[in-house]
């Protein structure tokens, strides 16, 4: 997700993009999920000594598009074309061809699917016939206490395709503050993470440690982690050992890999696993593994495998092939960090952290099976807010191109992870709370292209349907005008010939 001063963008995608999967919230922030080496791939793949122009394949173009739109999702087609050609000077790529490549596949007859994620109470929410679509899956967290944040909303399940969302329990006024929320897990942007590594920010809440009023608490193993208070240090006491390169040296290669590839989603999942392992280690012997409140929060987040999320791309097989090596390398380092270190000394240290306990087979598979690893990365990408945090209640918000709530970071640099949810318009009791996952100021085609990353189908909100109707009418008018212009030109050509003949020319 992102945030600007009026909207809210959620951040998703399959690659190391963050969520591209983004909520266009109330603070402009960049997407954070595509690894750096992948961003460079389109340029590197075209380094050639051949002077003549090259017509790249659709696959090469799509790979380049993903790289640039990951860094700047708001790029229009014209600017995107210019950026691609600048990075690949030997390419020849017209704007018309780029538009054709980016054009989403046509809807075909098939299953009836409600593709409207948000505004259901409009004529636009009529189900449309479409090809079968894979939707993200989520579970209802029965133990979720919404009232710890607000009494003004409740969780509501809409159905299989849309899943769950939030509805108002009472009438809400415009500009009313609905709730404030701290992150469930926070994997902040890289400038903040680098400051945390340099002991300049709290390792948990990311508060800058620049004031003498703080009494920082450092990691006793001198890994460099520092907390702003005993409270933050206490909250990290069970998860931090698994992320500490001194107590768990097997995690160091994974953390280096995450930073090198600037992959926020993998970083967030790494922190969640450390949290889950930490609570498992200290749980009572009789406690059921996987039944804690932390596990229920994680399982309640919408999820879809990176492998399935790619299928919204017209060239998904090629993109999957290009990312297969990255996924495998990341998985290997992840397993080495938390389950099976390659070095015997590292393995002993990890076993000590786990108090020589062994995870049940079903939990171990849920955490360390490769396919589940891809699902959990997709879970992160779908739910990460643009600043790199996952929020328990906030993660329930669905999309509309005409949102009625905004999500703001009002605390400034002091508390970068804390969000405030505010009503943008009056909301009636029973009405759904909606944010925009993309920039509502983009045109309908751009919004729909970006929304594909959330895998809920083509947006059919009233704003999209109305804009689409106007766009189609404009095209019809342009076609008519163009046709009349051709007829007039032909008539003038004929008149010129007649005049030439009349004057003997």
C-alpha cells in the first residue's frame, strides 16, 4: 500500500515487489518488492554491440515493464516507453505496440464471477460472465477483537471471491477518525532499515534515536540492534534471537540476500517467521502449536501463491521462468536460516534457540514447504502497506476507485509505522469501508491494469464502468470523425482531378 494526502494505495505483487501489491493511501510511497537484480535484467539482457535496431520479443518488453513499473507504478504508457527505450537504446518499440502488449486479455464466456471488489450497491456490481479466475483466499479470524481498535466497524464476510471486509456498525461522519493502529509486523523502507542496522533507529518501532530523552537498550550479543525503550526491547525478546546474526548466524546470508534484492515482502515474512518461532519456543508444553493469536492473524491474511499471481500477466510463463531461480535461491536461504543450517556450528546455535524442540510435521510443512513459501510471499505482497507494514484490522479493507476512507501516517518521522484511518465521506451503518489500491486519478485503463495485481478480476465499480462507457463513446466518435475525414479527402482528390481536366492541366 502507499499513502498520499488524499488517497490510499495498497502494495502488492508476486515478485519481490510489494504488493507493485499497493494501497494508494494517504502518503506517496514507492512500491518495494522487485529485487534489484531483476530491475536491471531488461537492460543487461539487451547489451549488444549490434548497431542496428532490435525488435524485442513481447516477453522482453513485459520483463522491462515489470521492472520499471515496480520502481514507479504510476508511469503512463508514453513515459514507460521512453524509459524502456532509454534503458535499451538498441530496441525499436512503438507506443502503439507497447499498448497492444499491455492490453489485458479479452473476457470470454465462462463462469459467472462478481468482479466488483468494493462498490456492490451500484448497477455496476452486476455479475459478468468471464473465464474462471483464481482469487486470493483468506480465513476469518474468530478471535479477532475489533473493539480494541474501534467500535464503529465490524468484520463481514461477502463471499468466496471477495472474501471479508469491514462494514460500519453506526453512521460515521466525514473526517471522523475511525481508529489508529500499530503494525503487526514492520519491515520498513530501506532508508529506515539501513538506519536500524546502523543503530540510529529502534529495531522494532523505527523511532529515530536522536534525542537525549531516550535510554536505548542494545542487543546483549552486540549484533547492532538497538531499541528505543525497554518496552520495545521486551516486545522483541522472543523474535529477535532468530534474526540476530550472533545468536543465529544462519540468518545472516538470508538478511544479506533480502537487502541485496530490496525484497520487502521476503523481509516481512522473515520477521513473521521469527515471531512465530519465538512464541512457539516459550509456549507451555501443553499449548497446541499453530493455535496462538499470532498464527490466527497470519492465516487470516488474504493469500495467493506467487505462481498463481503471475497468471494475470499475458506472458506469465516467461516471467515465472525468469523468477524461478530467484525464488529457489530465496527459499534455500530461508530454510537454512530457520530450519536446516548448512553449517554444524550454526545448526547447534539454532537448536539452542529452539530449546531442542521439534516442530510438528504439519506446522513444519506450513512454514518450510516450497509451495507454501510461495503462498506466504504472496500473502505478504497482497497485504503489505506501502511503508512496509502489515496491520491486523487495516488488512481487511477492500478496494474502490471512489474510497470512503483514507489511511494516513500522521505521526510523522517519529512513529513511521503508526496509521490513522479517517472517513473521507459520510458512511452509513451497514456500508462497507473502502480504500483505493491504486491512484484514483489514473484513467480507467491504467487503474484496471494495476488492479490486476490483486487478482480480484476487473474492477466494476461505478466509477470504472462510467469512465469505460465514456471512453468507448469517445472512441466511436473519433472513429466516425476519422471516417468522415477520409471520405472528405477522397472527395477533394476527385474534385482536384476534375478541375485539372477542365482546365486542361
